C-alpha cells in the first residue's frame, strides 16, 4: 500500500478531503523523523514503537582495494510492533 492509497482510504473513512488528510499524514511522518533525529523514541500504544537501535563500531573490508575501513557507532531506526498489532497480523 502506498502513501497515496493510505491517504485515500483515511479520507474515505473519516470523510475529510484528500488534501487535509495528506497534510496530516505528512505531518505525522515528519514528527516521527524529527523525534528520532533528536534521539527519542515514538510510542504508539496498540500499534507499536519507532525506536533507535545502536550499531556498534565495526571493521569492514573493501575487497577490490584490499583495505580495511572502520565504520563508526551509529543509530538506525527500527519499528517494533505492539502485541495487539503482531497478533492481528499473525
């Protein structure tokens, strides 16, 4: 399902126009990105959590040049579904 399909489905269900619904969906996604960029997690009860996972520093190899690289410690975004969400999909 694409973002456009989600906007259309929500607009139909709630009875709002697509422009307003798109603005709400875009704003939600921007808030999640901003919150994660500030090293905070987003918890949506009954749906799931957008969390940051820390990746430790590691050594990698560039096989073509036969060199090693050090990849620094960094955060990656992840989604952890709530039990209700997980059971519904299961």
